[in-house]
C-alpha cells in the first residue's frame, strides 16, 4: 500500500516510470476483473486502457490518499457497469429508474471469458511449480507478497520476481491468442 502511494505521488509529479510500474502491477488483475463484469475481454481492455490514459492525462489532479488498489478497482467497476449500461441502451434494453435489466452474458462474451480462463490455466500449467503456486496464492487467494514469502519461506523479492515472470508469460499467451484470433 505504501509503495502504491509513493507511485501515485510520483505520477502526480509527472514521473512516467512510476506510472509504468503502477500500470504493470495492476493491468492484468484489473483486466480480468473488468472481463468478469463485462463478459468481454475487448471491452475490458478498452476500460483499463482508458482508465490509465485518464490517470496520466489528469495526473496533476490525482487524489488518492488511502489505497490505490481500491481506487483502481472501484474505477474499473464503475466504468465496466457504465459500459454494460451503454451496451444495454444500444441493444434496446429497458431501463426502469436506477435499475437496469442486465441480460445474461452473450455467447461471445461468455466464450471470451472461458478462453481467458483457459489461457490462464495453460499458462499456469507451463510455469515452474513454485511460480504457479505463488501466482495462485496472490491472484486467486489474494495473499500479499509478504504473506506468500512467509508461508513459503522465501524473500519478498523472490515472490515479486516470480510474479513478474508469471505475468510476463500470461501477457505473452494472451497476445499470442489475440494474434491467432
């Protein structure tokens, strides 16, 4: 949390390296989160890219004082719900008051989500055992690096390095999948 706040301070001061670190740290988890809400990887990518564009563009006005992670997830959730609402209006869905009738995910969105799950599963299967375990503990069990390091008797830097390698592999697998599609 302190590291994130330092990154936010750096971004506010125009430090592009701090922006890059925040982007790399949260891009993948936010992407999966948005894809889970919208049912579309393409829509999720648009949401995340737009969010980070706005953060950089409006960096001098960036006011995050408690948790960058909470701020980012809340922003992604709001944007994802807005995207679903726009899509609902475009497809002629009825809207009553503040409640919107949200349809079940369409077949292509559901398929993209299943494809993403498959990519994650294949990537994890190709990772060394320790790396896959660390990835699972952090992403699915929501453990912090420090907790993982303590539980596995590793240094925090080792956990960070393994997560970096895992995310790099996952990103490559997603890019390969998009090129083939």
